[in-house]
């Protein structure tokens, strides 16, 4: 499925941290602000570009499969 964001929406994919080489599983609490990679942007988005890494509030968006559709205003910074 191809998603094309409209207006000021940004389609992002979460960036997974490196997993340890051992078989030990560490359970970490869910973070609200997470790093994402920008996959696509709507025509009214001004501050980010496709391929850029950003920090955003994942709870403010809509999850589509493993990706998130977020308004540009919930992006808090770039990496």
C-alpha cells in the first residue's frame, strides 16, 4: 500500500535501536518521543525533508502498518 500524505502530514518510520548480540531480553518502557525517518511529506510541509531523521511524539499520529502519519507540528526536532 502506498500512502501519500496530504496538507501538512508527514509519513515516518520508527528507527529501531541496535539489538544486543546476547539472548538476554531487556524490557524497556515505551517512549512517547521517538526517533523516526521521514518517508514522505505533504505539500504544505516546510521544515523537514524526505530521508531526514526527526524526533516526534508518536502518540499524536495514526499508525499505518509499522509506519506513522503525523502532523508536522508534533515533530520536536531533527537528528
